[in-house]
């Protein structure tokens, strides 16, 4: 899944806590959250600090608008590794919980179906890792 597809999926599935999310969807979503959060914070700084006001109005609005899709993508990512979304509560255990979640978010999802649904990756990519390289020459019959 590409960057724009992951963003689209994040917002269209913003309350979907039932299916699965691939590693690429999760990490591209996290990259989007980081970049957009920095952009909104910069906007706050430019607009309010130049006026002499200490406010993070836009950052707060952005956080409220994206907290639900962010949690949903994380839960779906845990589902892809065949873990319950309740494991996301490990976030509240400093350091150890964060490390465990990071490892799980980096772990490949289960192949085929699991108790949370079908594999979010195409069949060829899930069976052969990254799939066939475009640089690999084809055999001529």
C-alpha cells in the first residue's frame, strides 16, 4: 500500500476496529501523522507566536480529529498479527510497553485468514514476501 492509499484508508476506516491493516498501511499512516502534526504545530507557532499569544488551537483540533483514526489503524495492525486490539493498552506502560508494541507493529502479519479477517496484502505479495521484482528478467518460452 502506498502513502496516499494509506491516508485514504485511515480516514475511510476511521471507526473500523474489526479488520486488519498491513505494515505499510500502519507505517505510512504514522508518517502522515508525524508530518501533518509538525505542519499544524508550525502553523500554530507562526500564527499565534507572532501575535504574542501562546496557543495550540490548530494542533488541538487536529489531534481531536485524528485520534480515532490513529487508534483504529493501530488496532487493525495488531489484528494483522493475530492479537487483540486491547493490547494497545500497553502504550500506558512506559518503555516496556512501547518496545513490545513497536516490535509487534514491525512484525509481519499472519498469512491468509486469521480470526480478524482476510490478509490485507494481495495474495502474491503475502505468499512470496515482497513479490517478484520488476528487474527480474522473465523466461522466454
